[in-house]
C-alpha cells in the first residue's frame, strides 16, 4: 500500500534529482562563459584566504577528517538503502548530500579548471622539441649533480629533508616572486601544509599529495622518499594559489623551486624536472635516457634506487585502480590523462627558450 509519506518522499527524491541535473547543466554553461569563469576566480581569491585562516591553525588535516565523516555518512545511507523500511528516506538523504557536495565542489574549485591556460600567457608558443628537451636534460643533469652534492644524507647515503617547515616557509616566499605575466594570484603567506591522515593508503595508490578545496589545505604523503616531498609541497601550494590543472601546478611548482636558495627544495625541483624530461624523451631515444641515468652522480643513483624500491614495495591493485580513476578525472576536467604528461614539458620548453 502506497502511503502519503511514501508519495511525499518520492516527490522530494524527484525534486532533488532534478536539481542535480540542473546543476550539472548550469555549471556546464558557466564553464563556457568567460565572465562566469572570471567571477569564480575572484570568488576563489576570497574563499582560499578565509579557509586558510579557519583551518591552517589546526595541527592535523581537518579536510581529511571531513572526508572521513562524509564517507561514513555515505556508507551509512548506502547500507540503510538496502533495508526496506528506510530505503526511500536513505536514498533521499543520499541524493541531497550528493547535491550539496557537487555544488560546493564546483563553486570552490571545479570552475577553476576552465581558466585561461598558462601556455597562452607565454609568447611565441612552440610544440615540444626533442632536441631542445635533450639539451635541457643535460643542463638539469649538471644542476642536479651540483645541488645534490650540497644537501644532507641519512646514514645510507640517501637524500633526506632535515627541516620541512623551512621549506614550507620558502615555498610561501617564492609564491610572491612568480612572474606577474604568468600569475597575478594572491599569495596569502599562510602555512596550511598538512601531512595526510591517509598516508599509508596513499603509498599504495601512487598519490603523492592532493589539495583539499573544502579547507584549502595542501596535503602530502609524509611516507614518501625525501626527493618527492619538497616538490610535491610546491605543487600542492600551486593549487592553493588557484592553479587547478595538474600540469600547470607542476609548472608553477617548478617556478617556485627552481630559483629557490633552499637547497632541499631546489634539488627536489631540479630532480623532478630532469625525470620529467627523460620521460618525454624515452619513447623516441631510450639510449639517450640510459646515458643520462648512467651519468647520475653517486648520490643521485642512491636516491633513484631508493625511489624505485619504495615504488616496487607499494605496487598493487590499488595503484592500478587509482591510476585508472585519476586518468578519468583528468580527462573529465579538460586535462591530459595520466599516461601523457607532455603539457608540463610544453610549458617548460616554451618558458626556457
């Protein structure tokens, strides 16, 4: 027997399902409007500063706690939706939560994927050139070797970060030094770097760090080899500034780190840049890549060996699953898939003319 309450809940579910469809269509229209994209950029400048003030002083990741609570609510409503008595009301609450989450995500972050690409801000844009990439790889090999000789090591001779707070402070300082023709975004100078509460899981997913758009926190995996952590922090801080695209965040992270006087940050950035260039070159000239790696300094070889052992230790089905989902996410937000990362190389080569 159909009760009045059942009909009422059905109408509410239909209403909220319609609202979700309308939202999706509306934000699609917004993504095509320069005026609306500009509005969301200005709104982000306001909310990022506010969120960092609200959450930066908390000693742990409040964004991760939010995700845990959200996950618990979703799991509860999914489980109760299988029970006949509570099925309708649970599905209604689930649809309402999805609506709220989707709307909040889009106004806080999603619309920033449609900003003017950085590549259009660089003059005389050229396609990535293999010979130029090789020349740059040789230059960064020498830079890495020089900087690597100046940083500290652990008892096994592997590069180790000794003072992460100083690196974070340097990243915030370098945000202010970015070329104005590339970034006119405000750098609030608020330290909101947080080690993720999910570090154990992250190590098995290939995720180095992430930005939480709901709390403006830059999350990093504290279990990573030290070669990753400074540049990963610079990358996530680029998201904090408002650069949503992954490879643009890599490029801004590169600009933050490559000119830094902090040796740990600079080495991590130079090493990331070298590895990115080699990944670009390897399909066309694997022998050149082998010769570069062969000419790593002894310290760089130890760092590379440690990175490889860390990755091999944490490989598994989670890594494959998150790689697949990340690929879908990138493509759904106007970005390259996770297989090809040539946009960073495109930006790098055009910048380094």
